[in-house]
């Protein structure tokens, strides 16, 4: 497919680095199978949020990304927030043209080695696992529960009226 390049982005790479991550998202499932609203780095998704957050030097210093390019074109990324010795996985994606080569897993292994070199001891990959997290060493953490809190008054009455529909949707709580 071409020449591989593994890059690790940090504080000095924002906001420009988000365009590279967005280039991967434009080719990924999030753009082809959804309306792209949940994309983290596309401007039509949450891209404006991350670009604005990167203006704060403290937040920008916590932002890390691993990026795989193939022949200079972004092919896979992993974006994390680091706080001390803990790294929180926020988003990762890859170009499906390279799916059979598992670019995300290959990239994340390198990302783990790089993070370890910076003193990261714990990686929180968040809830859920389609299988790839276990392969790279994740263990199941505590159960997670979502709560919807609403102010008393009309908002609470409306939420109570909608609760049967919520339950029918397969959600619990």
C-alpha cells in the first residue's frame, strides 16, 4: 500500500493536527454510515469543540494522538487525554481501505509503548468492547450507568411521560 509513518501528536500540534484526524474520519464508518454528527474532529461534528479546547494551553497539553500515515495520507488515529499517569481514550478510527491489516491495533500498540515512555501507567478505554480492546490487554472495569437528571417542574413531568418509550427502546433505568 505504501510507506508507513507513525507520528505522535502533542501540545504543539493543535489545532492543525485535528485536520489530520478529521481526514481519517472522513474515510471511516462514521462518515459513511452516519450523518457524521458524532465525528470528533470534523467541523460538522464535534471538531469545533476540540479546536476551541486546544486554545487552552493546559488542555492542549493533555491532548495526545497517535497517527499512522501511508504514503503521507492519514490512515488511522487514536486520540487520548492524559492526566498524570492515566490516559483516557477519547476516539480512534481508521480508513477501511486498510482494514484487513488492522491499522488501529498496530497503531495502538505503538501508542501504548509511547505513552509508557511518558510515564503513563493506566489506560482507560471506556465502556464497551467490540473485541479489539481485549486483544490489546484491556480488562473489564466497573459497570457504567447513565443517568438523566432534570429540573423539577415541566421538564421532570415531560421526562416521566416519556419514560415508557425510553424503556421500550431497550434502555434501562
